[in-house]
């Protein structure tokens, strides 16, 4: 989603599960920690975690998507 931040986009796959979801609220600090880990591990270059996905280069958008998809277990 181009209008969401990098951290929000990286949370789309698991926002309803702990540690990102606490009661009825999202844990923004946990979202930031998760995104930070993905950015480091997959070498996504962004000015900040709050940067909109639309501002990333094509390569970095692809790396962000791969980070999300490869970092979560496959659903069967």
C-alpha cells in the first residue's frame, strides 16, 4: 500500500498477531522493532521507518515485500 509507512506495510501480514497486536490496539513500538529488523536483514534503504512506501525505489520496494513474505511462516 503506497500511502502507508514502511513499518505499517511490513506489519500487514501479521498485524493481528502478537507481538504487534495487544488487546484491541496495535503496538506501534513492536511494529517499529519488526520493521527495523527487516530493514537490517534485507538491506532495505529508506530515509526512516515512517517513510511512505511510495517514496522508495523499485528495488527497495521489492526488498521490503520479500522481507515480509520470507520472514513469516507459510500458511497451509
